[in-house]
C-alpha cells in the first residue's frame, strides 16, 4: 500500500475503477496504527464505541465528548487512512445549527476528515447544510442502530419492495444533498448491489452483500474479541480474545508461582553497594 493520504477523490476513483474500499472501526491510537499499517482505506470511529469499549448496553448513551476523545486518539495513529467520526444520538437531531456545530467539532478538535450520521429523508436538510458549511458527510441507511427500536429491533431492512424502494429513494436523496459516501447496513444483498450501481458515490456495506463498493466491520468483531452478540454478517479473521485470556491467565499463574519476573526481567545493584545499603539500614 502507498503512503498517500486517502481523500474523497481517492474513494471516487476507486469506485470508478471498481476497486473495493476497506473500512474498519477503531477507538484508540494503537489500533489505528495497526489498521493503517495493514492498508485499511478508511477508519470509522463508530458510535459502537459505546457498547464495544465503553460498556454501555447499546450505542445511544455515548456522548459527543466521548466520541471526540476517541476520534482524536485514533487520529494520532493514522498516516494514510481517511478518518471518519460517527455522530452520536441526539448530536444532530435537535436543529441544523446544533448539528453543524457538533459536526464541526469532529474536524476542528478531533482532526477527522469527515463525519457520518444515520437517517434518511429526515436528515437530508441537515446533510445539505453541513456540506454547504464545508463538512464532508457520510450517510447511513438500512439498519440504523441509534433508532433500531423504531425499525422493529436489530433486523434486516428492505425485504419488501416498498421498504427497499424507500431505502433506495433515501440513498438518492442523501447523494443529492451532498453526501460523498454511504454506509448501507443489514439489507438484502441484491438491494445493496442495486443501490451501489445506481449511485455515483461509493456505497460501503455491512451485511449488505459483496456487490457494494466496499465493506466495513467493527474491529473487535473482525479479530474475535467478544463484545456480546455477533451478527450473521460478521466474519472473524482471528481469535484474539482467546489469545488474550490465555496470555493473561499464564501471567497470573507465573506471578502466583513466583516464576515471573525471572532473573532476565530484573535489575542488579553491585554487591558492595547493596552491602553498604544493608549497613545503613538498621534492623527492625
């Protein structure tokens, strides 16, 4: 992989050349550095930070300050990949001015290149206002976790012709409003391929089949660190969680057996210096 920073133009060209775009979530500097070195094109600081690393039951409770904190940390680990900050629940739902202010914080305070927000026709005006203010926007349709309760829970969206048409129309509206990319979550694979073929902007799928312009996975799902329920669309490429449990378990055992630290992990003091120390310290 090259070292040239991935920009919006890069992603557009990748779509035109039918080069699949990679996206993975990250929440801290070391992870971001590893993803960057591995050649990931775009890194999303998802609101999944809420349940993946902060211990909340879902994505709703995470705050703007928490998202800014994690996004700023990720920015310090990236040299090539595009950084996208995910706007949390109620950070863009109140009014357009507040939405622009919060979106601007990701760029000004956390050094993100763009923001992502969930929603269809009801966020189109917000997206247009952000783009007009100079804020690059990624849309998110299909299963939108922040409002999953309104969609009947965490389930596949767009299985009927009517609901699939609504997602398609929302995708077109977001593109027309100025969004430069779209995340499409948990929809039938033929709908994912159809929307990708009809839009001029890249479409990144997660549970949307392999006909989209790219794919995104949550880092902890990808490497096998258990963080609760694992959706059908996740493929685990490693079992890092088990490796961590085994490594820490071995560490605990060696500490309890006084096998660690061994001499090679310890430091020496010259014999004469230690003897002088013992003479200087009265016995108790």
